[in-house]
């Protein structure tokens, strides 16, 4: 089928004053604060579908049917997941256009995730005309509405392509505050590789680990096994995070909300708990610590 043209949709659905700029006075918005409310009954169907989808041999047609019932009640998360089934052909015939229709439904509902999904499709040229410029418009709209995936994507670009570290870090922090593990990991990488603030990097690696990212646990394990980043070797810490890594390998859905309390990381021998603060400073647990 001929690829869909979306220029008209862009004109009518997006409201940007400039395609190539994001306001320097960026204000962090959280997606769940602005996304449409979810119908309770539809959400039960959605959660039932997600549970089945995680089984060893999922009944994909049943999953798809449950999502379809949930979609009837404007459940935007179900729209996202059902679109993914159409893209893969699990439980439903593979149909890119139906996936795009679902993304456009999400956009009509002003669901931030819908703008992100559509931006990814345009960026990759899947079922629509490929356009980096148009894709970025959708991604920026999603970021304006607090979508953590879009915030992380654009924040990374600002740091590594536009050389605007300050704005990029703000975007990543906004996504991290929404418990988005990839944002936490990218903040850790930035602080370890670019800013050289190693205790802050470890803080974000620990955040990503707590949110279920196994590769972040592996970084902490290797840091204290080998004494990387100027840290002293610490077998106890390395073993603890090796165990977490093993748990996440077996069950990627595990989360560790009390990780910082259960296994706090030792201070850096030179930088303490934060290279930009007094060596005697200790984390207070407040949101503005890092």
C-alpha cells in the first residue's frame, strides 16, 4: 500500500513556533499529569492483557482482543500496545496502517505518547514519508507534553549534537524524575564520560538499576570490582550489584525502590558524594540533591 502522506496532519495537529529550537526556559512537565485519564474498566482489561503478554507462551489473539476492548474506551496505553501488535503481527494480521491509525487516535486524545510514537514512525519512514524534520516536530511536541521517551531522545541530541549540555541535561532530568531508566542511564554516562563527576554518575547508575536496568547494575559491579573512575575496590558492593544483575537477568520486571537505602554507595575518595559540592556534603534525599 502506498505510504501515507502526513503533512496535512502536521499542520493541523502541531503547534510549534519554530521547528529547530526548543525554549531555553524549558519547564519540566510530567506526562501523567497532562495525559488523558484512563477509564477504570478499560484499565482492568489493559492490565489483564499485559499479564498474559508476559507469560512464557502468550495467547496473543486474546491479548489483542483485550487491548481492542480497552481501546473502545479511549485507553491510550492500550492503543500504543495494540499498535505494537499490528507492527509485529502478533495476535492480529501485520498492518502498519492500523498501527498508524492508532497513533493518530492517541494524538487526537492529546496523549503525549502518541506524538512520540508518530515521531518514531516518521523518523524511520515506516508506513509514512520519512522526514527527520517532521519527526523532530512530533518528538518536540511529545517532550513539551512531558513524554519521557521524547525528553530522553531530544536531551541526548542536545548534548551530543547541538553542544547544549545545559538544556540536554534538563531534559534528561525531567525524564529521570518520571522514573524512566534510560534517562537515568544517559545522565550517568554524561556525568562519567563528559562532566567527570563520578559520584553523580554512580547516583544515576544506581537510579537506573533501581528502575530495572541490568546494564547499569553491571557498571556498578565492574566499578567496584576493578576500581574504575577512581573508586576503591569494594568486594561487598560489587557482589551486591552482581546479585541484582543476576536477578534482573532472570526477571527483567523486577524493581528495587529502596536500593539507595538498602545498599548506599560509598563516597568517591576525592570527589565525595558530588564533585561540585563540599567534600563533607552528603545526600539529603531531597529532589534537588542531584
